[in-house]
C-alpha cells in the first residue's frame, strides 16, 4: 500500500473520484467558492453564514456577489480571511486530516512554502480557522477545504474553558512556534466541501475561452424580445459586464417571447432584466441598466458608450439605428456596433458588425432603412395591425426568434474575441418549408448571391459592402 500510494496511476484514480471520497464531516459546512483557479497560494476573503461559507479572492468580489445575489439586503457583511493553498496534487484518503498536526504533515510534503502563510494567519486567528485547498491534476484543479478547530480543555463548561492558544502568555505575546504547536496539535479538524461558483467553472467548466469573455463589456441597446434573449445568452456565455438600455415597460403581449414573465409586467424591461441577470449570475463583474432611450442617455453620459467593448443594438428602428450609425461614425473612439434584427416571421435573421472604418450600417440600406439584400420575398403584408391602438406588429413566435437570438449572440462573442472583422454580416435562415408556410420564398438576390442555399436552413457569413455614394461614410 505504501509503495502503491506513491504510484502516479494510483494517485490519479483517487483524484478522478475525489468528490466521492472526500465528503464533509458531520456539521462541516459547504463552501461556495468564487476563487479564480490557477493562481498561487494566498490569503483570501471569507464570510461565514450559519448555513454556508463563502470564499472570494478579495472583499470587493464577495461584496459584489452578495449584492447581486441578495438584492435589498442592506446587511453590512463583516468578512474575515482564510488561507488558500495550492497543492501539486489532491491528497489521498490516507492523508485526510483528523487533527491540526496532520494538516501540517501533508503540507510539509506537498506545499512546504505555504507554511509561512499559515504562520501569518495564525497570528490573527482567535478562533477556528479555515484553509482552502486547490490540488492540481491533469484534468484541472480539485477544490476542498478544512476548518481547524481551536484546541479545547476537555471536561470544563464551555464558558469557563481557558483560551488554550493564549494560555500562559500575555495577550499578543504568544511566540509564533508555540501558537503553531497549539493550533496544529491534537485539535480537531472538520472537512468542508467546496462548491465552485466562479466564472471559469460556471461558464464552461474551466474551458480556456471563458476567461477573455469575462473581461469584456457589452452595451445592449434594446431589451425587447430579441435583446432580452441575446443578453441572457451573453450572460450565460460568460460576458462579465452587461449594460441594458431600454425605455419601455413590459406588457402582457410581450411575455410570449420575452425572457421576462407576467410577474414583471408594468416594470421597466431594462431594470427587471438586470435584476434577473444579477440574481442568476451574481459573479458578473457589472450588470447595470438605463430605463431610457439611447439618444437621451448619450446626451447625458457619453462615457457609458465609450467605456464598452461592443454595442449590440436590437431596436430594429431605422430612426434610432440610423442615428446611432451617424454618431458612431462622427465620434472618435466609438466602439464597434452589432446591429441585429429578425426578418418577417423570424424566418431570417441578421447580425451586422460595423467598425470605425470600412462600410457603415447605412451602406447596406436604402433611404427608408430597408436592407438592400434580403433573404425572403413576400407577396403579402408581413406585419399585422394590432387592434385598438393603431400599432403594427411582427407576428412570430419564440421558437423562430430563438434562431435569430442565437445568431446575434454568436456574432457578439466572435466580435468580442476578435474572430471576425468589421464589415461582416451573419445571416440565419429557416428551412424552405418554414418560409413557405409563412407565405414567402427565398429572394432572387439571396439565391444569386449564395448559390447553394441549403433547403433545411442554415447560417452564413457575407461581406457588408460599402456603398460608393454613402452619405454617412462617403464610401471612404
Ligand atoms: Zn456608409
């Protein structure tokens, strides 16, 4: 057994099944960990609730998480610290600690340099203290934790027990090596289970593409049926900062294809969606809203536009988007913009990425803001009059809209990662059958430009061509 326990294959077997061997001690807590994996051993921030413990790299990250997760809770959290130690491998069942002394024993083998960190922590430890571990394996890190209980003198009532760490010394005068002997002696250790809730784990279980997206900032203009789904998809993908801009209130007929429901009717779409995203993804770096149209926001706070990596507009109104296109071209340092919209009945969708140079959004539009290249042709009216209020609506359901939302969200993540150049249009189209069911057909433009249109639907990239006499960008 002893020889076998040093065999790599043997160690890997336990590492693979770590969670099923390491179960917390009765009374031991779950730790919700927001720690970023792959760092060095360090002091980290801890909050102990009566139910669970929470760990984060710093106070700000933990504070942000609580404010997002438990809005309206005005509690001032008093955070303490814990020690996070990175080990070259997870520990084996034979090494599971039962006392303070056995914790030190495996640390001397696996992370001797971390003992100094513990000595530092011991200086200020006045009660139990928490140590979190990250054991490296070939498949990524394994997280677990222990709580080292203070030494107690048995057989005395709790309130009369002397402080066994302090005993025999004046306050603050216990030499480090004595403190360490007392804190890491025969005293009890409880095992804790760590549940990772950090961005890297939540958005793809440590796949390397998540980290760059977490640092990105997206400004969403429009939080309607399309915008709300795009925002939700971006948050799920791991974009770390999202700001929503929309002046409208949610109404009953919106609910059929919006990410919000009846409980949020007559509330601001932007505000309620922000609250939903904050609660669902409390680790996000920033989630904010402005319940007004973008023009009024722009007049007051230009920095909201400037301090973002990408703007995604889904308002589908030429008045708003034509103006956005104009501003984007005239203002130095304006971020790239994706214009996303659904065609009639959502059987086609478009996402156009426009940068500071090259074609502008208007280059692909006629004077009325109608796209020059369309996917489908229609013999009949594609909008329907809404009874009693004179507005017209685009009739389509949530299922077909999802294809367009996925397209726009995908275009946004590709733009954020620099994987597509500005001037790229991505197009989604439904099957020929579905288009026909709605009374349409693929347009001759589309069939000419793209000779091999799959009948079962698909997506493809096109160049958004520059118009020579464009009044916005002058074709330059
Ligand atoms: Zn142009």
